[in-house]
C-alpha cells in the first residue's frame, strides 16, 4: 500500500521546507483565506506533528547517550564529588 502512494509528496508535506506564505494585514484575513492556502495548512501540520516527533527523537537519543556514558564510567567523578560532605 505504501508503494502505491506518493511517498515523496507525503515526505514533503511533513518534513519539507520552503514555505510560501502570502502576507496578510490581520489575523482575520489570515483565517479567512486559510482553507484556500495549502502552505498554511502544511506549516500548521508540521508544527503540530513533525516538531514533537523531532523533539521526542532528540530526547530519546540524548537519554540513550547519557545511559551509555554512565555505563562507561564517565559519571564516576561526579558521584565522588557528590559523596563528599561539606
């Protein structure tokens, strides 16, 4: 089913850049023309779905690196400093 779809267009919709937003004078004018303007819908979709996916991936990668460094003994010096009572 995924081979029958236009995968390149879907990737551009969720991950592509080069937005072509027209200029508006007010928010009322922006929302009035929003159903007609595909770029606004694409930008809003990226903001609501793609950005959280990027953030989740970065957080997971950072957590994995932190655990790998902890198991390699990098945090041993920090634990010695914390154990000292001042």
